[in-house]
C-alpha cells in the first residue's frame, strides 16, 4: 500500500498500525515518488539478519580468494575517500 508523506504528517505513527494490519508493508510517497518503506520490526530483523549473512558470505569468499589486505593506512584512506565522496 502507498500513502503520502502528508498523510503520515497528518495522522502520525498510528496510521502505520492501521495500515500494517492489512498490508505487509507501507510505501511512503514524497512529492510523487516512492521514497520510504515501513515494515513490521520483526520483518526488519529478518531482513537485517539476511543482509548480515550475505555480507559475511561475501567476506569469506574474499578471504578464500586472498582478496583482502591488512594495511591500516590503506583502510583509513579508503574510509576517508568514501566519506569525502558523500
């Protein structure tokens, strides 16, 4: 189900409880574009666990291939570049 940001602003968080009783998720539309998705917290926890497991598998593959480094300066430089690109 899709609702507008104006509806959220007018009705508050109680709107989510009502809508989530009948739907698995709520899409919040801002200025004509879908921008946010609200899901029950239990589903978020499952999604987060899935993402962490996926990231762990990717790291383990990199380790198996030897595709990693232990150079702290290189790591900090990469972090600084990522931050400056935001």
